[in-house]
């Protein structure tokens, strides 16, 4: 009951991080931990970490930023989705929560020496990534799509990722489709297919109505419809979006993918759409 009430009052925590007073207050909370632990001093400011999603860990999400992506890359390596010289596109890169793991990877002298391309709708986060990851192997593009949650009006045209066709080994997004309405969801799936080499993989996680998250009924309801999208808030529709399994699979197949599977596990709130070109 309390969680549902909070959700109504603040339908999008990301939107709150554009408030200067809120941002300053939450950024100040980083100081004590930074004084104690050197590992936390190079992290992006807390208001940007909150903007990409921290669950309920508003003031103590540093470890989450540092460690959350490890399971993703371990699974991707075990499944053969990437190698040490892969070209990777991360749609919804945010503040590099996935990118920093590959950047810092060094196992007995083995390092990631491929290319990493990050896309995001938020210019402040893109600017932070450009300042904290080494170009040209790490490059970042600002999407011109519109979003109420991320305070961007958009260009009015479908965004084209400025990278050549058939040059990428892995395209992925983590919780991007939870913030996309149909037009953007379809566009990024088409872009994923266009960018991939034959045999390349696309991995996109999403909320799925058929397999609701544990917070369904309290934190999440997805009570409203905008086309095929089930949304939490009509005021801020991109704040939380879910689709049916049938729609997600059809979305990938219409983009051109022939191998498509929605994979689930007991730990993650969002199944992953796994597609091969």
C-alpha cells in the first residue's frame, strides 16, 4: 500500500534527479563513503546513479554500481555472445554501469580490446561517459528520441545510431525496453538488426506482463494501456513499461531476426529477449 502511494506521488524517480536541490542533496551523501574507500571516488555522482535506477537504495547504491553488471558479462561470455575483441553496442548506456566492467577487466594480462559504443537519451550522462572512458575505443552517442522521464522533447524523427551496417557482434540493453513506448521499441529493434553482423546477438531485457515482477500489485501495476504498452503512469508513460511475450517475440521477428527466445530466470525481474541474426 505504501509503495503504491509513493509510486503515485513520484511516478518517475529519474525525473526528480533533474531538480537541482534534490541532486545536490543526494550527491552530498557520497562524501562519507568516498572518504573511507578509494574505489568509490571515481563513481558518477549519486543523482546520475539514481537516474539510471537504484531500486530503493537511494543513499547506498555505490556497490550496486560497481558490481551489478558482473553477472551479465559472465553469462554473456559463457554463452559465447562476445569475445575479447568484440564490437559492442549498449543502448541505454546511462553512466557506464556495464561499460566499466569491461574497461577494468584484466585477468593475467588478458583485457577487453574490442570497441564499446554507448547510446543514451540523457546528454548529462553521455557527457560523463565521454569524460571517463578512453576514446576512440569507447565512444558515446546522444539519442535524439523524446522522453518525459528523461526530460527530452526529441527531434520528432526515429533515431538512427551513427554506426555502419553489419559491423557489430553484440547489441544489448538492460532495462531499456522498460522505458520505451512502441515507436521507439520498434526502432531500436530494427537498429539492432541493422548493426549486427550475420551470427551476431541482440539481448534486450524488458518487463513482461506474462511473467510479472515480484513487485507486481504493490510497486508495479501496469494499470494503463498506450497501444501495446502496459504503463504505470499516463502522466509519465516511459517511467515503467511492460509488454506481452507475444508482442516482444513478434517485435524481434518483424525486425528480421529468425532465432528469437524470451529467457527467464528466478532472480531477475525482467526476462531477456535473446535474438540472433
